[in-house]
């Protein structure tokens, strides 16, 4: 019993148990990106990203304090090839930091850098995450 209470106190003090910014987006798949001020949890929809197949990203965007943040834009580029996607994704806002970014299509295999532009009381910031598509 004491171990459970100590573990619960630890989770609450680190902010992991905060319901305002859940990092789990369902289906047990996805990534979490951290910066000095923000956290973004995201997963593709459908779960498998295939070359030439459209997909969306389901996202939760928050500050490190667990407060919702605003997703301004999402895009993807191939740094080695010096080009982006042939389409521009659109961001559909939800509630409390939840978003759906629609219109992704990776037209070739390789390293794609997904960029997230976010804003909160602390200002604007760009976060990135690489996805290797084979």
C-alpha cells in the first residue's frame, strides 16, 4: 500500500498523470516529441504509412506544464533531396490541444522530416521528428 501511494505521489509530482495532456493517442502506436517548452504526441491514421498512400496525423500538443498549446502548421520535407511533399497538409483543430493534420502523402521512400510549428504563452517553436519510409 505504501509503495502504491509513493508511486502515485511521484507520478503526480512529475506531471505524468495529468489528464490535460495525454500522450497516449490510442491504438498503442505513435511518437512523442519533446522540446524545452512543448510536447507533441502523434500517430498516423491509418497506422501504416505507405509510399504513395495518403494519411493523416492525429496529434496532441501541449506545454511541458501540461497545458494545451496551439498547433500552427505541420509539414514534411526530405532534407537529403531538398524538397517537400507535393501536397500541403491542413490542420483541423479539436479540443484541448487535440488536432488532426490531413493531406499527407510521402511520394517516395527515404528519410522524411516532419516539422511542427506550435504556439503557447511562451512563444512560437518548431519541433521536428524523422520518419524513415522503406
